[in-house]
């Protein structure tokens, strides 16, 4: 491939750079020599590789953070800069790449051919996690991919890829998504999934120079950040499950087991009210009107309660299973349905002309 220019799109390459490796400058050189793409580099508080940042000025516009603020914060800084300086052309697209030697120019071109500028979509450069990939990277991607699929129902084969392509019209919505570190990239995928925005995948080469020692991903700390939203929902659900179980047990004891359905409904009303408040303000941090979200929550809660009650009566009255054990079992079954409906139907946001509207 000698060179590349897209006749339909203006491409802005965005590279967050913190202590970039030896392949950083060659990547910038290749992009400039073989295409007309513009390059924006965000120096995220680099100290040890300042010479590479200084050299990058020859090939790119460099925006600086005075201290290391995290990959998510660097991406947002770059997106703001692009929105301010390149938004005059609606056919502009943004291509994010990493500064650690994993991404190649030829793979970037493959992504560009897949982008439909008339559609709200994001194209991911998906690495192939074979045995040549370091074990920690293979394990981390397998776990993250599995969790993402479990809570969204959608399969994304590389949730942490840094090579992503999307139209500039998506930037305002992307800037509203939470996260300043590696969790930001996961949050972006969750938000796109919540809003039914198309995510396309293009296989790219999997390159790990020096066993990926240039990576600044911390397995434990950054993994916890990635899963924090899911953990918060699980914690809130578990607390309300205990509250629901406590109320049900007390009411069932007081009524001598004669009003199983009524006890279940009363306990669920109490726990659901608490759950709605916690999820709205702490988990999803939703600022839509209480009436709007409450109405949707009530509809879903009625459906969940109906299924819950039918299953509970089936287990207790038809099969003869212990009431408390049946209650625990039914709640476990309904957990992921509850997560999915709240994540994607109740506290969701919509991208309208690139802006996330609550």
C-alpha cells in the first residue's frame, strides 16, 4: 500500500500519549507520509519520554496535560480540541490509535473503508487473542468480553481496543460519558449499546512489542474501574434483595404463611422503591425527570413482580419447595433481567445528532 486518501471523509487521528514507546514517532511519520490525515496528540503528563513528545510536534498538533490524568481524560481533551477546530466539515471522522506500538497504518485504512458517514456508528479494530498474545491480556479480554456480553446481550470481541473510528457528530455525546482512565473505553461501548448504536468490527493485526511492556494498563486497578458500574448495580441489587427478603420473611411469619402473594407484593413495593432511588441517583446517575423514569420503572417492576410471583407460587404451592429458598432462587433468576431493563430501557440516554440527551 503506497498511500491512502479517503475521497469521502476527512480523517483526524487522535492519539493519547503517556510515556510513548519507540514506535510512536515512526507511526506519526507513516501517517503523514502516506496520507493527508491530520493528527492530534494529547501528551498526558509524559516525563521520561519528553523527547518523543517534542519530536511529535513535527508531525502533529500536540495538546498537553501538565500531569498524568488517565487515558479517558486524554481522549476527552483530544475530542474537545477536534470539536473546536475541525467541526466545520460534517464528513469528518475521528480515528483513535494507541502510542504503544500496537496499531499500524494499514489497519487504520481497513477501518476507514468500513465507516458509513451517513450512519451513527463506531468501527472497532479487533485484535486476535491467540497464543502469541501475553497471558494477562488474553485473560483480561476474555473476562471483560464475557461480562460485557452477560450484561448487554451483545458480543464485542475486543472491548479494550484503542483503535476506534467514528463520525465527528458523535463527539458531544462521547464527551458526556463518565471515566478518566481505561474504564472510559468500556463505558463508551456500554453507552452505545444502551442507545442501539451500531458497533462494527474489523480484524487487525495483534502486535505486542516486548511482551507489551509499554502498556500502562494496571491489571487489578484498571479492571476494577472497568467493572465499577456493574459492581455498583450488583451491590444495590443485593442490598435491596436482602431488604426484600427481610420484609417478605417478616410479613410471611406474621401472616402464618396464609398470604404468600400479598406478602411478596408488599415486600417488593418497599424494596423496589429503595432500588429505584439508589439506581437513579448513584448507579446510573440519571437526571431525567423522576416521573418519566418512575413510570417506566413501574411498568418493568410490574412485569418482574408478575414473573417473580408466578415462579414463587409454582415452586412453593405446586412443587412444595421451602418459601425462603424459593424466594432466593427466584430473585437470582430475575437479577439479570432487572439489570438489562434498567440499563437499556429505564435509565438510558439517546444520541441525537451526536449529543447524549437525557
